[in-house]
C-alpha cells in the first residue's frame, strides 16, 4: 500500500470515526425505547440540528455526483432545483409546520386520516414506502458508490473489476447507514447529519475555490471570469423549451414539487416534527432555506468548472466528471476527508429515509391495521426490523439504476413525479379545499399515479417536459377531486385543534427572514438572466 493511499485512508477513518463517536456520546442518555424518542428524537431537536439534518437528508451523492454532472452538460439552468427550494421552505415554516405541530403528528399520513379517512392514510403510507425503496434509496447508494470508487479506487485495492468494486461499496455504505438508522433512531440521524453537513459545506466549497484559484493564478475572481468567458452560455438560467429545465417550469410543476418536498415529504419534515417547539422548527426550516441558496456553489458551479477543464470529454458519462475534478484539485491529504464527506452525505440521506420508512410502516401500517394496542417497545422493535429489511432490499436494487441516460439526478426527479404530485394534490386539497371528500382524494390519487406513468413511459411522443406534466397532472387531479366530491360529498368536518404537543409560539425572525429569502431568490435570477 503506497503512502498516498495510507494518508487518504487515515483522514477518511478519522473524520468518519469522529462523527460516529460524537453521535454515540450524545445519545447515551436518550430514551430510544419510546416512539417519540426513537421516531422523533424525543421532540428535542434544536433549529440548527434540524437545519443540518434537513440539508444533509436532501443533499447527497446524487447531488454532488449527479447534479454537478448535470450542470457540466447543461450549465446553471439546473439551479432552479435548488434556489426555488427557499420559497417552499418559507411557506412550510409559515403555514404547514405550525399546523403539523399543533396536531402533534408523527407522520404526515396521520393528517390524511383526520381529514379524509383511514384508507387514504394507508394508501399514501404504502405508496411512500414503495417510492423510497424503489427510487431514492437505490439511487443514493449507487451514486455514493460511484463517488467512493472514483476517489478511492476500491476495485483496484481489492483487485476486482469496477462493477464488483461498486457492489462492495454499495454493501458497505448500506450497512453503515443501517446501523445509524436502526440503533440510533431519528436523533442519531440528525446529530450525525449536523456534523456531516458542516463537513459537506466546507469540503464542497473547497473544490470550486481550489479549482478557480488554479485557473486564475491564485485569484478566485480571475478564475471565475476565465470560466465565464470560456463558456458564457453555461451561466444562462433561461433555457430553451427543449432544454433539460426550461424557465417555464418554475411556474408549472416545479413549485408543486418543491412545496411537497419541503412541506409534506415525511423524510424531510420529520426533522421539524421532532422540534422541541415551533420556534426551533421555523428556525430550522428558514436556516435550511439560506443553505439552499448557497448550495449551488457546491453542486452546480463545480460542474461548470468541469466543462472548462474537460470540455465535452465526459458528456456520455456525466456522473463520473465531478470525482475527476476532485482528484485534480484536492491535495492528497484532503482526499480522504472529502471521501468521508461524500460518505456522510450518502449515509445521511440513506439512514434518514430508512428512519422515515420505519416510522411510516410502524405507525401508519402496523399500529393502524395489525396491532392497535402494541407497546412502544415492540413498535420500536418493528421499526428496527423494517429498516433492516428495506436496507437489504435497497442494496440489491442499487445497481439497477446504472447508466441513466440523462444522469442520476434527472432520473431521480422523473421517478419522484410518479408519487410526489398525486400525494401533494390530496394534501393541498386537505388543507385548502373543504369540499373535497375522501372518495375524491382516493380517485385522484390513483388517477395521478396512472396518468404520470402512462405519459412518461407509455405515450412518450407527446413532447411535454416532465415538470410540465407535473403541473398538468396537478390540475387534472384537482378537477377529478371536485367532480367525484360532487357525487360523493364530504361528510368529514374535521378542524385542526391543538393537542398540546409543543409550545406553538413563533420565532420572532420568521417574517423578516422569509422576506429576505424570497428577495434573494429573485435577485439570483435577475443576475443570471443571460441570453448568451
């Protein structure tokens, strides 16, 4: 084993081991036998922990690897996935989370039972569990394996081919992530996420800074000017109608997707449900909004820098280009640290999803239909077993997402549309449309799933961008809900009441920070509105 490899492995083990030790030490007095303790961190999470965990749950290897690969090919146009998130987080902080905490929810489907009926709750819980296992978990594992393999050369160390090396890496990541989720619950996930989150920001920012310094002769600004002058079209945020993300999608399906992801998605919002009070939940959401405005420096700009270095060499292998940049600009002693950051990002999303799926199955399926009087201890045990089974399933499914034609990140978004938009439709109806009945919600849910699958993989010659399809589907779902509800009127007059779970006093900076985040988002688009 050569000296460089020893240095890389040492820095990797030190950072990864340090995070694990901190998490164990912080959890040693936490009661993980209760459902609140295991699934919601004992409703004790602070704003900064919520923000760090939300960021890392969202930003994983499919962003570092996949989105940088996407921007390498398509440029800054893909920034829309990130900066528009801040507006959705503002809406979640002001509208959704206060209602969730007022109801004392553990899972989002619980609201659907209160508003509609138990069947709607079970259908959505089952769809979410299925979606996480067949889309998000495999893509996270596989993209993480690509990053680790590219930086470490696992296949070379083990003396096997790259396919086998990726398999080994997938198993290792899946196993470690499972340990966090199974034995530590939400609090272990959130604490490890917080440290890994700062590692991601620090390590992620180092890549473009070092690259731009090298390009600009130790001057970052000069380097950025050179990259811009080399390919100004890459900095354009306004794409043509046939581009990967045309500007019109901001006003159709993208906003629905963002509202769902940041305001209704169990995996993300579970951190806010575990807040010690509304003030900390709102603080966490809005700090996450600030991070999302900054994060394109980590997951979009490096991809454009890759184009300066490599031109179109990796266009047919865009998910391999970011690790090439990392190896090019990072000193050897930092490669291990950065590999640990990628590992942390992968583990964060993987173990967060496992924890959320365990919560959904235990609370919305097992306790609801199998054992209504189950004890907390047994319910936690069921959650752990569920996590273990799903982790094994995801590990075996991971290689199936290889060779995505438009990149892993684009594949993830297309697959998410199957599940997110129908669920978002009925959740928004539950909050804003009092006339919508349980039958209307169920019919729209089934229609939405079938419509998107048919339009995306059945009738492929329609020429409509998949994000526009989200908007069309949402409007059709609303029309169907109203139509069905006319014949099957709503009989449930449910009103949200305070169950006294936490203090509901708002954070005093919620409105000023919300206005600031929205203004910054608009300014970013104004600055990058470029017709080159």
